[in-house]
C-alpha cells in the first residue's frame, strides 16, 4: 500500500499549478500518489495535469464532467485514493523541500490519526513568514499523540485541511466528506479533530500557504461568507453523532466557533458594511443554540468582551468598539505613510519644478472628460513605434477608424519616425493630456508610477515576448531582482484591463507573475501576424529592402540582455559567417538595453538600429539566439534555430528562468563558440526538425496572422473575440 495519497483539486490556478506539482514530485520521494482533480477548470489546468500524468506514473488525473466546487472535488479525489494516509493540498500552494520525507518518517514511527504540520504564509512580495504555531504550542505545552481534551491548544491551530495529514481508515470510519460552498474546511476539520484519538504535531515548516491578491475568498466581499454558519451547523451535527465524546469536546469547539465567526464579521475584506449587523446577530443565534450546558472558558481581554457583547446581542456597543479600534489603526498607518512619503516629495522638489508642473497639468487634465475617440500607444519606454502595440495600432486603424491613435515617444526617437505616424514627445503638455484623457492606453511595458488609470480608461498590456527568464514577482527570488520595488510594480499592473499572451504558457506565467484583475487575451502576438502570413515573396522583399542579395546565406544573431555582473558571451561573427560558406552573412542585433555593437563588413552587419525586427526575421535563413523571446517569434517562420548558451548555468542562477529552453529547445543547442562554428560548417543547423515542430505546437498554435484582429475586436469594439 502507498503510504501517502495527495489529493489535489484544481480550478482556475493555471499560474500556480506547475509550481505546486513540481514541489511534490521533485522531492525524490516515491511512496506517494497524486490524485489530481480537474474541477472542470475553464483555463489550462486540465491540460497541465495531463501533461504531468503522461510523464510521471505517480500522478492520476480525474476530469470531472462539471464544476462541483472545492469540497466535492476533494471528495472525488478521496474516493480514488489508496494511500494509508491522505493529504489534501491546495493547488495554488506548494510543499517545502524535504517535507515529504520528514512527514513519512513521523507517520511510520508514530502512526497518528492526524499529523499537523507547520507552515509559512507566502505573501506576493517578500519571503515567507512562518506561522505562529510553534509559539502557540510553546505557550501551552502538552503531550504529543493525544486528543484535543488532553491538549486543548490543538483545536486552536488553524482549521484548514492542508496542514493535516489524516489516516484514511479514520475518514472511512467517520464517513467524513466535505460539504459544498465556502468554508468547507470547517465542517470537516472540527468533526475530525473531535474524533481523532491520536494527534501528533510536526513542528517543521512543510507547506507554503499562498496569500493571493486575486481569487481568494478571504479577500472577497460577498454575502456568501454567510455559508460559514451552514458549515458550523453541519459540523455540530457530525460532532453530536460522536455520542458521549461530543459532550467532552463541546466547550473547546464552542469557543473556537465564536472566535472564528467573530473573525469573519470583523474583517473588512469579507463582509460588505450592509451585512455586518446581520452577521453579528447570526453569531448571537449560534451562541444561544450551541452554548454548552456547563458553559465555556471565556478568553481574557478584548476577545472576552466581544463574546459577551455577542451573548447580549449588543450590536451598537460592538460596532463602536470596532470603529474605535479601526480608527486607531488607520491613524497609525497614516502617520507611517506621511513619514515614508516626505523624503520622496523633497527629492522631486530638488529635481526642479518642471516635473512637478507636468504632473500638476496631468492631474488637472484628469478632471476633464475622457476622449472616447483617442488611443495612446507606447512601446519599450517610448523608444519608438514597434512591437505588439504597433501591430494593434495598424489593425485598429482598419477595424476601428473612429478611434484616433497617437504615439508617445522620446524626443530623440521622434526624428526616426518618418512615415507620418502621429507622435507626442514625452514630457510635453500634449503627452500629459493624452495620458490623462485617452480612452485606450496601449503599452508593452508599464507607464511611469504617476500615471493612474481613471474611470473610463481601458488599459491594454501587450507584453513584448514569451518569457524564458523570470518576470514580475518571480524576479524577487533571484539576484537580478535585488532592489526592485515590487509593491510599486503591482500598483502599476493593477491598472491593466487586458493582458495579451502568445500561448498558453505565457498566460500561465503572466497570471502568476502579475497577480492582478486583468482579462487574459490568449490570441497570439499581434507583432507576429506579419510572420504568420509571410511567403517567399515577403522574404525576398525584406532582403531587398536591407540590400541583401538573394544568394546570401544569412544568420541572424539576437542575444538577450544579461543582468550585471554578466556580460555577453564571446561571439565571433566573422567565424560564424565563414562557417556558413562563401556567401555567408551575419546580422547582429544587440539587445536594446545594452551597448553591444559589432563592426560592419562584407560578412557582418550590425542591425541594432534597424527599427523593425520582423524585417530581419524574414531576411534570415537561420536564427542564432539564447534565452531571448526572439526564438518564439522566429519559430513562427519554421526556419532553423540554434541556441548558443555558454552561460546558461550562470544566467539561470542570476536572472532565474521559468522555462528550461535548453532541455526543450527548438533546435540544436551549443555550449561554446567552436561547437557553434562546427555545427554551421557541417550544415547541421536544421537537423532537429522534430524539436522545432514540438516547440511550434506548444508556443505558436495561435500564430495564424489574425492576433491583432482578435485583440482589436475585443478591446476596441467590445466583441467576445476567439480567445482562451
């Protein structure tokens, strides 16, 4: 018999599901089975689960025919479980390294009914914070391996199911299943804890409990929080079915019930103001109904006072006490905010009045009506007209001609725009006016911190590549992310209404890296429409425009940016050109954030300043790159790609990666310059067509030439476009 069954329901957690599965399966522990339940998730969860099951026999996937909710999904997984013990893990959380081996050792030695493990809360920004369970247990020490009457502090630990590993036979004996609705843990955990005779504690951090900004019910204001009472009533029904045991545990669980209900009514994130009095009175009903005949141990201090107010149904005194407490907290928070903000304001004043005048003008313009016929475009921190925003701009001119588009660019970049595209200089009054009043804001990066989307504006974030390196919040766990202000980044991303992704993988990564309330547009990348539609004539035209003869064998070298202290690996374009043959030509395209340049010659051309990278893709016979998103774009053309990765290990440590492109490449992978030259000289750059085909199937499925149209129809015309 398998020792441990991990039951893992999944619903709308595509951004976190891979991390969760990896945290279980990569521990080198085999005495485990994962029963993964796809609760009819509308995103890519089911596909991710099938992918893992196909390569790991420990994973079994159950696809439910309809969405049943977390509780019933857990029940479905439990029915398939065969392990001696069962662990219900939430699929947006993760296990800590080494936790499975430590848990298995305790289970085998102590044979508990329930094993409670310690955990950490993992907030969006910052390191995980260990729970207070150790301190709680230390304040009320007691024996291990006993029931809650012998060690009452056990009932005060968090009531969630994911920190409890349970003997499966006990669940069968109790016929304990999860109920439907919110707070389903309540009517499962408390009957379990009441019935268990041998409860052990492992004071080791085994679990990362993710505190989500979006999607968590604990941060959702909704009348459904009243389902808490239904689950407490169900819990009491199950506890009463334990016979004499119920009388022994009733005082302990009663006190916990009142504490839990009061926590909900006092939480601003959960209950709308109009429902708080009603909730308070419902707690008072529960107090009267379930008060033990012999009373209970009233807690000291403010908790005890709150309990007495509930018992007397004294809503007004409770509301006054709560309001005074909140006022004190807000006053203290305001004081801290003023102290933190003062140096920033002083710094702006020291920089001179021009910036402040511009910001003041922007704020004044925000008071005027939004211009429904204006769209403001920007890309790469105002460097020019390019990338996904440019493709959206041109398609919007065709499909939504009633919307006038203008571009925000740096003054030094404006002179390079000679095709009549309307531009506004960054820092000008016209630019501030457009930022404040344009109906549509389109960018492939974020606007500055001072730009705040107002009511009536629509913000389209197009991004500028499929990620290999970490992005957004994922960067905080790697050296390259040191010093970044992730809180400010999240505030900027909160403005997004739409987020474009080229493929399912990007959709998953954007959801995790930028946990904000945007609508994902899985459409393909608009900038790749030109590549998807291209034929031989387009390639020839691109070469002609670049002055490249038809018989030249062209390699395009596009390295990505290296964070300090890394530098670009050694690259000899002349040696590469020689390896291509007598007509070889190497185009070198350095990253826009670097100063890497190469001298021109008959065999080498530096194309850093060429404004449209798609021209270069069309002109090239083969792409040489590394960890750049260029490999995903060039794959649309179905031409050979070679990965030149001398510094992969260092890059992965320093920058962090979310996709192992070396393990799943679109073509040959070489680790040094000599290997690259040899491969090209022998003409082996296109030999791995199967790799390229698999890469294209995964990352280019949406690239059909109509991505920009799908985006424009959804964002500018309000249609439900054909997106995921």
